[in-house]
C-alpha cells in the first residue's frame, strides 16, 4: 500500500494554459511540504465539506481548497488529459522523500510547474457537495462506505468523505452551521459552546410548547 503522505505548497497562484483556460499551480518561490491527509481524516473531511459548501465564490473556494490540501493529482488518473510538466520535482529533497512515493509521474505531479485546471477542481468540489447533500436525504438509510484509496489526494479525500458520511460521523452543527466530525453519532453540536446555546434553544422551545397556552389564574 502506498504511503498516505502528499505534497502541498505554501502558496498557489492562477495562470492561463495554452488554450486560455484558468489553471492553478504553485506560486513562484512557494515551499513544498509533505503532510498526511489520513491523519485525523475525519477532521480533514469536515474541513473539506465546509470549504465545499461555501460556494458563493467558486474561484475563492478553489484557492481555499488547494492552499489547505494541495492539488488533486489528476494527472495520475488514466483518463485525464493533463500532461505532466517537463520540469520534474527533485525527489531527493527531504519533503518529497518523506512521501515514500517514487517515479516519474509522482515527480511530475509534485513539480512546482504542475498545474490543474480550475474548472476540474471546481467540478470535483461540486461533486463532493452532491455526495454530502445526498447523505442528508438518506440520513436514516444506509450509504455505502469505500476502502481508503491512497493513490492521489482526490481518491484519499473522496473515500474518506464517503466513509464519514456512511458512518454519519460528519454533520452540520445546528448552531454555527459548520460541518463537524465526531465518531459519536449522538453528538448534537460541534463543541461545548454551541452545545450550551443549543440546550438553551431546546429549553426555550420546550417552555413555549408547554406553557404558551396555559391560562393565567388570578383574583
């Protein structure tokens, strides 16, 4: 099984390819960093979903995603039309060696010259949103979980998202409206502060339902 480590750069920028299509690539002088997306995968899925559901500005959403997670690794998929850059990543660098990944394809995907079309990233984020919304519809039903797939960042986050949704371990906090992860499916909110607010809301609702129509007695 491949290492679950991936490479993200400290900053990204947008450029136009030969067809005039907007692409995202590492910014000049950006620093590569190795990290493990599978570490605290549930929390990473919650972060991903909060980015995905904030779709008011697709371009800003794309940039938030890549700055947090990195590029998806689309060029490693057989049916992808993106070409790998001639300038390869130096796999002898400690950051790249830490991934445990070798070969020309990984060297290309981790290259500072590698880019992915913004439209492809945006389409994938939209698809994740569809998975989340579908999970809310079948909240009381059964969703299929998938084995963890460590090939690319895309497959890692995709399988992690499907697993968390199938286990009902990610849901939206009724107070702050942020998606949160908790393996305890009885957890109502994302944390203690929101739980106190939620308890007060439930108490006020109970008071309203039980006392709003009670007659007032008096002399």
